[in-house]
C-alpha cells in the first residue's frame, strides 16, 4: 500500500518528452512521474536487443538498478509490411544515430516511393516492461494496424504519426486529439495493461 508521495514515484525510462507525456496521461496523476531527463547523470542504455521486448526489458532492468521504485520502459516503432518489417527496432534511428523525426520520415518516403496504394500496410508496435531492483516484473504488448500515406497530415504526436492512418479512421494519428489517440494506439493498449498491473501490485492508482 502506498502511503507517501515518494512511494508513488514511477520512473519512465525515456528521454523522449512526447512519450513521457503520453504515459503520464494514461497513468493518471496518482504517480509522481520521473523520466531520464530528471537523471542526466545516468548514461544511456544501449538498445542492442533483437526485439522490442528485449530492448524494453534491458532498459527497465538497468535503470531500476540505480533508481528506487518501479521503472517502466518501452521500445516501440513502425513495422512496414512492404519493407519486411523495417524500420522496426531501428525506427528512432532509421536515418542515423541522431534520431531525427524529419530525416526518418524522409527516408521512409524514399523507401516506399514505389509501393502502390493498397500495399502500404504497416503497424505501430509497442512493448513495455516494468522492473524493480534489477528484475523484470511484467511485460506488455500493443499493436495498431494502418496505412502509410504519401503526404503528412496533422501536427500532434511525434515520429511517424503524420504519415500513419489507422485502419478504420479517415485521419492520421497526428490529426487525433491525444485522448482519442490513446484509446486506439499501440502505446495506449500496452499502457492500459501496465496501469492495471501497477494498480494491482502497487495499489497506487
């Protein structure tokens, strides 16, 4: 049972402000949310796993060894059918190690230039891991299917959102209001399962 604000601290193992805000919105205000931006002295975790889950687990475990309380880590990205699942685990670094959204999207458009309509299927895939004291407590998975457009639409979200139109929707994830995106997104699906786990095991939500 949580009895103080310090016991309700949850660290999200990311330096991506967009991801941190999404998780904060999903988890609610009962947690004191910290991110790696609050711990600049902690070196980056090298994401050298061969899957989203492997990378999420590695980040959660390594960060939980140096920060008290539960740590939530994710690895997520875009898997394009016509590119054999690329960019996949390299989504954030698709155009280089500098992790530039505009450059990543430009490369995606080049790679998909010859892919015709009707064959531009893709999915956003998110894996989450919760760890504490250097051990994985649980993992969660979420996927949303859609199509890759040729032109960007919308200014919300981040990453590949302006080009991703979810199946069954006339707009991209970058055109959605955050609360609507959370309902259907890969991160929203995995995040709700993670929130339920945290509520059950830490009794803080």
